[in-house]
């Protein structure tokens, strides 16, 4: 899944992911390591399930909790205006970002 997400960032491709509590559509903006070594994905969720109740919002996902990530055939134009490079949650280093 790491390769799928990294490629989606590079090509600005929307992904459909299965992440508790259900299926979501995301625009991945960055992937990197937390200070504890977990791989994190910073993405803008455009639709789908949400434990927080915010369906369209910035989300931080742990890669080890993703149950699937697939190219859904959609693309996005680039970073959202409120995206901040150098995600502070990724204190262990950034693998890829827009």
C-alpha cells in the first residue's frame, strides 16, 4: 500500500480506502513517519465514513490501519489551498508530499 499511496501523491490521484469505520475517498497529500515510527498519510477526505462526523475534512491515517487503497479513477489538481508542507505529525521524516 505504501507504493500505491506514494504513486497517488506523485500523480495527484484520488484513492478509495477502507479505514474504520468504513470506505472513504481521499486526496493524499503526504506520507511519512510519526515520531514513534508509524507510517502516516495526510489526506483530504472528500466523502465517505468518518468516526469524527466530519466527512469532508483533513484527516491523518495510520497506514497499518488501512485495509485497502485503490485508485478510483479520479484526479485532483494539486495541493488544497490550506495544505501546509512539512507536516508536523511526521516528525520521523516525510517519504513523499505534494
